[in-house]
C-alpha cells in the first residue's frame, strides 16, 4: 500500500496542487500567469452558464451511467453463468473492441448513423422514401456513444463480485420459496452492490470528463464539463480559471462519491461476508 | 507586474542542465500536423545538409501550445503553428528571433508574406501556408449560390439542417463578426454579445459544428453548405467537381500557418537550415500540389500547373487578394470573453 | 425450478449476444472500410487491400503501435500490482480514513488535461528527461486507481476468516497471500488489469503531454489524432483490424496453453 500512496503523492498530489494553486492568480494578457492573489476566478464560477453546463453534463453522464449499468450488469451476470473455463475469454471479448482507437470507432458510428449513412441507405434499399432519420448530433447520440464506450467497464467491475457468488446461496433462497426477483433483490444484488457502484463511478467520471464524444457525435452542440475544462487550459489559455473550475469539479465529485460510498456500504451491509464459499 | 512562471522555470531548468553537462546533441525535432509536409522531407533535409532530424506530430494548435508553454519548449526545435498562436508564444518569450542571414530562401517568399500584420519582417515566424475561410457548397444542390455569411447563419429553407460551422473559437466567432460587418478581432463586449446571440440562434438551422469532416459531409450530401477553410474545401472538390468555394461578399479572414524556432532549442543552427530547406521553391511547392493549400512562396507558386488552378480555383487567389482580408490576431485579454461566448453558444439549447 | 432457471439462462444468453452485437457493430464497419479503395469514410468506391499494403510500409504507424503496446503492458503491470496492494491495504485497515479515500478517488475525477499539464510542468521543473517511461508512470497514476476500485469491490465482501484460518494453520503472510487471498481475488485482479490496459492504449491527452519530443515516444492515439487535419486514412482501420485479430489469436493460444487460469 505504501508504494501506491507514494506514487499518488509524488505524481498526482504534488503536481496537481502546483497547477490548481494557479486558480488564485490572474491570467496575463498573453495567457501567462500574473502572480497577484485574487479570488475572481472563483467568483466567475457562479455565472449561471457554468452551473448550467455542470447540470447538463451531470444529467447526460447520469443517464449514460444508468443505461450502462443495467446493460453491463446483465452481461456480466450472463458471463458468470457461462462455463467457468469460457469466462475469461468472454470477458476479454467484451473489451477487445476498445483496443482499436476511440476516434476510429466514433467515425465508424458516424458512417453508420449519419443522414446519408449505412442505416439510411439500408432503409432506402427496402423502399423507404421518407426523410432520413436524424440519429446524430443529438443528446441521445452523445449518451449512446458514452454507453457504448464505457459499458464494458461495468462488465469488468461487476464480473468479479458476481463470479464468486455462491450459486448455492441463490438456490437456497429459492428453495425457501423466494421468487427470482426477490432472490435477486435480497440476495444477489446486495452481495454485488459494490461492483455495481464501482462500475457506475467509472461510467460517470469518464463520461463527465469526456470531450471528444460531444464534439463528434453531438456535433459540438453539447458541452460536457470535460469540454469546458479543456477549453480553459488549451483554447483560452486561461490556466487560472481552468484551475478554479477543476477545483470546483473535484470538490463536487468528491462529495458525490462520498455520499455514494456511504449508501453502498449501507445497502450491502446486511450481506457482508454472507456469500464466501 | 507580469512575470512568467514558465520563463523563470526555463532559466532554472537551463541552469540545472548546464550544471551537469553541456547540451546533448540530439536530432533536430520538428512538430507538425501529420501529412502537412512531404513524407520524404526529413530524408531530403538530411541528404541535403547532413543533419539528422525527426518529425513528431500534434493534433491541434492548442495542444502543441499547451505543451510548449507547460514545459518552456519541451525539446522541440521547430514547430508549425497558426499565426495567432505564434504571436502568443512570442509574447511569452518562448521564440527565437529568425536570423535572415541563416535563411536565405526567405527571398523566395512573396513580398506580402514578409509584411504580414502579425509579424512584419518575419522577426519570429516564417509563413508556411496561407488562405482564407469561406463558403464551401454543393453547387448542384444549392441555388442560388450562397454569397454571404448570412447564408450560413440564416439559411434558406432548402439548406436548413444541412449546414455546418467551424467550431473553433476564433473562426466560429469570425463568421458572426463578419456577418455584422465587424472586425474578426473585435473586442467590444457589446459586439461579442450580439454575435453570441446570432450564433446561438443559428444553432436551430444547422446540422453540426465540424472542424474535421465537413468536406466529407458535403461529398455524401449530408450537408449542402459548410463553413470551411479554402484548402479543406479542395478535398471536397477533389471528390466531387460540383463542390465550389466562395469568399463571402462581406470579406473574410486571412489565416497563416507558420514555422517558429523555440528559444529553448539546442539546435538553432539546424532549425534555420530546416526552415531554409522547406522554403526551397521545389520543396515548398509540394504542399501546394499535394495538400492543396496555397503557400506564400512566389517561386513555388509560379511553378504550379495551370490545370491545378483550373480544378481548384481558390489556389489561384493572389497575395494581393489575400492581404485585402483581415488577418486573425491574438486578442489578448478578450480571449476570455471569446471563450465564454463560445461555451455559451455551444451549451445553449 | 429447473425450468425457470433454464428460462433465465436463455434470457441471459440472448442479452449477452445482443450486447456483443452492439459492441462489435462499429468494429464491423471499420473493418469493412479498411477494404474500401477510396480514402473518404462515407463513400464505397471498390474493394482493395491497398491500405494493408500501405500499413506494412508505414513505419510511423507501426512504430507508434509498438510504443502503445509497450506503454499499455508495462503501465498495466505496475498499476495492477500497486492497485491491488492499495486495495488490500485499505480494506484491511481497522479505521477507514477519509483522506485515503479521497486520494484514491482523485485520479479518476481530476480532469485529464489538468493531470497532463501538471505532470508535464512537474517533469520539466525537475528536469526529468521525458520519453515512453514518463508516459508509463503517468498512466499508472489513473490506472492504479481503477484497478484498486475493481479489487476493492471484491474485497468488500471478502471473508477474512479464511486468511485467519490459514495463519492459524501456520501459513506465513506470503504463503497466505499466494495460496489463499490471491486465488480468491484473482478474477477481480484480472478484470482490473484488463480495464487498465484498455484505458491506457486509448489514452491521448496525458500521453501527448508526458511524451518526450521524439518519434520514439509517439503513441498510436497521438499519431491518429494528428492525422485529423489532413484526413485519417483507412490504414488506421487496417491497423485496428490487425490489432484485434492478433489479440484474438494470442489470447486463444494462451487459453489453450493455460486452461482455467481464472477459476478461483
């Protein structure tokens, strides 16, 4: 544990503290840093524009997370139901598409879904003559892209807790007369809740920080927090405001994650240790 | 008092380096977009000068800028960046003055290219390619032919939902500024607010913001009219001869991509030799012929085939025509207001 | 009872098949485009294997692919060891500390661009020579957090009495870890490692900032994003197809040689 903490301290805490501290200074005229203490960057955060972008991206990331968790949990469950010696292979196949490149995969979706794309051409081949469906450059397209790219991480997070779930436990529950849904809700879910929580955190944090999917699948008509932070540091060359924005984001996310961790702890408390075989 | 943390750090780092040993003699390192110079340019340079060099790639101006600023130079010797970014790097004290004695091929440039508003006399940047931004459209699907920025922002019914705008801060706002007859470098907050409102309204009639695949959308017919850089419109024309480029009647911007030498470079002599190699008439012509961007090199452009200009009419724009357009400049403190306006436009629904 | 479980099993099978279909749709499209003669992604102009030939001659793309593989493997290895030890350390502590929790969450929520600029400024300040090694240590920062989150999810319901039993029977700490703890948490460790590798090979912004200035530290995502301005050619699609086929072949082979490695 000590080497990991040392690694994080030396390569994350110290460097990030140096950059985030810039939030208390001013942007120079040409984009450098003017070293005079100010809180104006934090005051700027209260502009409704930024709160709006935060809420929109939290909503988009939240919806993507909910969908990814439901689909991914089911897939992880299905993998653990397969013969044991096939499970590693199935797990590997679930992440394999993501060893290609993000940009190339996203372009492939665009080729498929754009108004003159493969889906439209396919529809026309079957005699469809109406207006082509508008599948891209919408909030739905952004959400679908996030679900696509991050759902496999839910599978990975849920697989281990599900795989060691003692099948006899579920059977015992059913033998005692519990229905499938009750067995799931009272026995399986509590034991695997920490996996679900970890997977949900992965999708949420990766989605809210994403800045390529909104630009390509969303046609740039949507902003995630990731786009906003990227714009401050690179486009506007305004590191102080970028730092202030990042601090606010980190603080909010820390609170959300702490609340979520407490809730998970409570939800699974009853099942602790019950299922190891 | 404005001091640069990065300058201070570069001095410290330099002191630390010289305390240990003399500068290591490494290859000349050039950072560029992939595909922006001849694939054999590095080999040709080495053959011509005996100097070793390698090219690394960057995706955007913003990213290479961020890297150079954060590291004070980052081990690069020559970087290709657009002119407003070169201005910022120069203002931050990160660029080496160009030594004309070491770059004799500067004489190949058009006189206009040595008198660009951002850097008259090529003190810190050498122009590599230049052009303008305008309307790129399918002449077979759009009628009448678009001629104004307003055709992009308030399109005819036939073009609604089939328009893309450039999404990068400066060019997106330029479309709005020009439509209202303002300067592309306007810093008046009232004007920025007006343009923010115009562009927010334009979202309802557009397909998407697109900086990278707009010409491909035009070829497939997904879009009929796009906001485009002249050179990129040529990629569409190459695929479909019905695609045309027009500079709007209100005028447009002049963009210039430049080569700069980093102050932190340990290979300045080779860096100048490299720039000189690129400015050779034949070498520089490669960019015009293969990537279809105009180059500010008189000797190169005069050798261009008339057929090429017939196929891609905007390749025939003269330096005089280009210089009538207003060059994008760094806008200093207004960068913040620009960034906020663009975030507001993109976040609006 | 048996019938219902058969029904559930079938439903799960169908769900999994649909999920895999969803995951592989764009892969099928990009594979098809790798055989498209023209360079534009939107128009089919005829069958050709020229992009595969071009790929073989493209030293930049192939070199970048090797660098990416190297960074992915090494950073995954380090992150898996560190992340697992961190998870074990946190979950066996008697008192949970908020500070440690925050420290472990932080790499996941710090925006990539902040970590990227922070690391580059930090390395330059200390005058650290940069290269693939600086990308690797930087990728470990976020990867170890993801690995530890996966392993912790497993440890939350771990029955520590089995390790106590091992100790009671005279097993030392090392023996207990190797023979008792590790086999039980191995599925989580493997899942965490797969997650880390997947994140690393596709990561662009941190790699770009922490790479040295030289071809020898250019990774594949850096190379591909740099192609955007003048067109991403289908050579990259061809490469993706090759990567996927080689991975399948390698894993199938490893699977044959080492059956059931994961079964706890």
